[in-house]
C-alpha cells in the first residue's frame, strides 16, 4: 500500500530533491514514484538544467537503453564528471524498465561508496508498485522514496496562469494532467490522451509487467467498476456481481490494492477502533483523478443543474482524493443509518468531514454530530457551497467552501 509515503506536489517535490542532492555525497538514492503523466520526466530534466553540467540524464525507455554497454557507459560518464567537477548526479528515468534494475543499482551504489565518489542518484518509476518491487529487498537501507502525486488545483492554476477557482473547476471536471490541458476544448482528443497515455499504460502494461495479474480482463473490469462508483461504499460481493469475469473475493481485493499502488483508485477502509472490523467492512472507492470518471462514465461530465447527484459525487471524490494525495490517512465511518464521508488524520490534524453540494439539513449531518460527540478528539467540518455556510452554522457545525478545501485543505478551521 502507498500509505505513509512522502507525497508531494510538483514544486514541493522539485525543491525537496534539489535540496537532497545538494547534500554531501553520497547520500541515499532518491526513488521518485508517481502516476503517469504528472511530470516526473519534466522534473528530472529541470533538475538537470539546474545542475549546470554535473548531471547525467538517462531514460531506460529510450532506444539506446537496449544497446550493449548502456549501463556501463552511464556510470563511467558519471564517475568522470564526479572526478573532474567535484560532484555528479545520475538522473535515471523509468529505472524499473531495466532488467534486474534494483540489484544492478545496488551494485553500482556500493561501488561508488567504496570509491568515495561525490555522486548522487535519483531514479523514477511510474508507480510505487514498480519501484517497491525491487527496492525493498535489493536497496534496503540505501534509498528514500518520494511520491509526485496528481497535481492539486492550486499547483495547476499557478502553472497555467488560471484563477484558483478555475483550477478547482478543471480538477472536478477533467482532472489535472498537465499534458491534457492543451486539449481542453476538444473532449474527444482529451479523452484519447487520458486513455492512451495514462489508463492503458498503467492498467494494460505497468501492472502486468510484474506478473502480479493473472486475469488482465478482470483487472480492467475492476477499474471500470471503481470509476463508475466514485466515493461510494461498495462491497467486494457487489463488485463481483457487476463483473462479466467474476473472480474470487481475494483476487478482487488484491486487484484493488494494485490499483492503489498504481495511483488509480484508493480503497478507503472503514474507521473503527477494532482492526478486525475495519478489514471486514466494505471499502469506499475513490478515483485518484476525476479524469478517470470523465473517460469512463458514459454520461460524460455532469452538469450541476441537470445532474446534481452525480456532480456531488464527483466533488466528494475530488475532496477525498485531495486529502489522500496530501498524505493524510483517509477513512470513512458508518454505523447503521449514520455515516460520515471522511475521517481524516495526519499533518492536517484529526477531522470528521462531510461533503455537501446542495441544500443542507440537520438529518443529513446527524452522523457527523454523532461521530464527533463519541470521538471528541476529531473536529467536525462541513464542506459546502459558500451560500450554505449560514445554514450549517445554524446547525451548530463549522463549515468551509469545498472550493477552498480543494485549494489547500482545512487550514485555519
């Protein structure tokens, strides 16, 4: 699972890596994981430009990577730069595509440490699944892992010169893939980009390359079911009932874990003080980018006035994904008819959050009141439309606009 990883936005990730490779070498290898098409290659190239000739960039998916001697030439060049310039940084893109990459990187790293060469290494991969498969054994004690997440609304708006609220609208409607923004006015091209550059490589190639999936058709169906049920609590039995190629419940649970490792879908567990009850409860499914909803749901992007329920589900999905990307532990709570959309713990503090995009009533917020009464260490928060804030206040609960939450979390509340 990806829980506990160091998840950062693009500028945060760039600044952190720049600081780490500026430390006296050699330090630990930096393993940068993240979804496809969020800018890992762009980030490495930006670092290379800032390093002024002391960086060696190599892409494991480039044609030259298949030529004999590619690996050896890479390290010879890096060693020469380190000796002549006093430091060097190897930037290895899509490292997991190289055969036996982790063991080979371990060998080079150990050799460089023995030689006391001032050389740092940053390696990327398209999922925590790929990097984790080899790093936990071969590179144990030699690496630090960082995750570049799906872009936040604030980062996206700042990069493309948008008003922050316009960034929120993009995140809700189509997700925040920077490469897809050029096709924002052509939905057919935009959809083709997301399918061909993100979904198909992740579901159809990345996970299959690890031989962790014996039934590829079933995996695709599980992903589709998740994208059709954003922010819904769905039992594995119900998921199995919707599949043409039904599998064992253990297989479905395993595939949900793989989808989370690949930054596609998060399966949020139920909040409970008893671990066994949490494991047996059905998960709440959250697509980690609303882009997956837009390319999967046959009804397309929901219009708020014509499809208020679907629009509300998309907003809730985006809010829960935002908390997940921010490195918070996100769960849900339900006891009988009472429910709370999200129970959030982490650097933001401890929150019980309900998401509403329409009228607000006391009955709908009863679960939130009951939960915070029984768990006083959690603070209640209603994410609602700006015009509904006064109605929430009359019910004795704090609120903030969900647009503001998507720009920065619950800070200040």
